[in-house]
C-alpha cells in the first residue's frame, strides 16, 4: 500500500475525499488523516502498523478504504510505471 500511495504522489493521481476524511485509531487516540499532506500522513500511518501484532479491525478497515479508493486503483493499473513487488499485489 505504501508503494501505491507513493505512486499516487509521483504520478499526480488524486486520492478521493472520502478516504481523506477517514479517522484512524492510533495509540488509543484518534487522528484524522486530513492534514496538509494526506499522502505523507497515510505513509506515516502505514509505517506505524506493527508487523508483529495482529491487525486491528480499525487498521483493516482503513487499509480496505485505501485499497478501494479510485486513486489507489488507478495507480495499481499503472503499476508497470513503477516497481510493485508481486508479493504486494
């Protein structure tokens, strides 16, 4: 997902407003991903997801919203333009 978010920025593909307003739970407090640089916020959020702990419902829901976003899907369709590992698809 992080690669797709970066591709949206590099290819100037907009992320839908619905995803921009998603509220996430992080460290028992909520944080809205709608600060000046949404794509950077989303990358930071993904960086904070622990690979050693199970995904929470909130994290899974937020990743699902990002995946369903038309901008993320457009970036995925242009995956030949950047390196997207097979294991990430």
